[in-house]
C-alpha cells in the first residue's frame, strides 16, 4: 500500500513555534532544566550484569543499591553516578507489577513482553507542584495522581508517549542535587564492580540519546517533548538514500541533546522503508543509542575492543570534519547501542552528513 505522506520541515517549524508560544503563555518557561538522570529497566537476572556492563563501557561509577528511589514500588535499583552529567538508575521491575512500557517494547526480534528499555528521561524542575498543576490543566497524563514526595526530592513522571514509548520524569531536589537516597530508602546487599582502566576516564557524560520514531509521528514526538520541557528544536538532517531524518532538540549550546530519528516518508513498515522503520519493526519503539562524549576516542575504542566490545561500524569522521563517532553492537541486557563521539576544535554539531549516512547504514545490520 502506497501513500503520499512525506515529512515537511515547514510544517514542523510552524508546530514548534506554536508549541513554544503555548508553553510560554501557560507559564512553563524556565520551570524545567537539564537532564538529571535516565532510568533503564532490565530483566531481574540482568540487573547487576547490565549495571556492570555500563560501568565497563562508560565513565559512570557505582554509588548505591537500593529499592527504586523514584517510584517507591520496591523494585531493586542500582544508582550509577556521573558527577558531571546525567546519572543512570538501572532497575528491574519486580515481577507482577504492571509495566506500562510493554506495548512499546516488542518487535519481531524481541521476546514477548521484553522488559529491557531505557524508559525514562528525568529533568530537573524547580517547582514541581506548579509544573504538575499547569501540565494537568493542559491534559498531560502522569503515571501517578500526585508527585512522589520524599525528604530528598519530589518526583513525577508521565505515562509513556504514544509517539516514542518514552516517559519523561521531573525531579525537584529538596536538598543536595543528586541525592537519590531518602528517608524511606532501603539499601540492598548488591554491588556492581568497575574495572580500573585508565581509558575509562576518557569517556565523558551522556551527550545525546536517539529515539527512533515512525515517520508520521516525527512532528508530534518533537512537539510533545518541547511542550513538556524547556527545550527548543535545533535542526534536522535528511539522508534521502536511507529514508532517515535526524532531528535534534537542545536546551542550550553544549547541553545534553534529545534526538529523534525518523523516516522521511511513509509507508512505514514496507521493506525498503529504511533502517529506522526496520529497527522499530524489529525491536519496538524505543531509544536506539546513548552517545557519550570522549577525550581520546581512539584510545577509548581500542580499550573497549580489548575488553571484547563489538561495534556496528568503524570509527568514522576526522578532526578536519569536526568529529569522530562509532556505534557499539546492541547490548542484549539493555537493548541499547552505545555511541562514542569526539568533537574537535569546539565543533558543536552532532554529526557530519557523511557520518550520519555511514552510521545509519551500519544500523541496518541490526
Ligand atoms: Fe547519535
């Protein structure tokens, strides 16, 4: 079945402008800040292995094992700390608890009811009650009737988005930022080990996460994200030969970026629709990769290779082009690809067009 749907940046930009105007009129501007943390859920048997895999492939450090600090639902969680950027909370939903992400998690190459996913992006918020009241008025569906309030922070998250399958969380710190341990926390007798390689210190903070969305949902996914945060739409890069658009939203220059990768046109699920639609058919609607900044990417990649990490592509790009990048193979525990990215001489873009083409092409192997 053919149909004529094609994404149109002029329409997107009109929708973005109206979302930003409506956000401003509602009094939301400035309420939400930068990314504080991400939540990755995995199968119970994968909890410690997934955390150890992240520790072995990033600059993150293990901080604590406790019952999930953000939901209070008793699921075990490991806090992995990045003092410079977003922290990681790796958790495993206790069997029997409802999993609202399940409708988005599955594809032809996943098991049924697969729990592995980067589920939630958590942003700082300096007045959560006001934020929640305004967004409720605007029709936003939150996962709980009221914020989860502890002595250390208040937290509220949305239901998974129909366009991305992702939830957005909002955290207001009451004391020291990054203090997940609170008065009702129960510490767990679990630990995750980290190898002592010097090159791990060359891997920096989370630079961006790219979620793959359907072509028809591109505009709605971006507009919904802008309406919930203080981000702005930055730019879109088209790769016609792969039916791919990489769309970037940022808070400010140098901040973590939220990336949405979509097809240019539908039909969505036909062969030849490109690696984006293919990935969604295979693995569901989910974040495809997490990118980490590096300082000395050659050393990082050879270190990771010597520890057995597999890659989807070669290291692509050059100092002259402004950056170098590489994709790992997908982790079977988290179903996430790691990207490593190095920028040269203040280059503040995310990719060169030739890099996007080569990297996106490499993901066809998935
Ligand atoms: Fe990327």
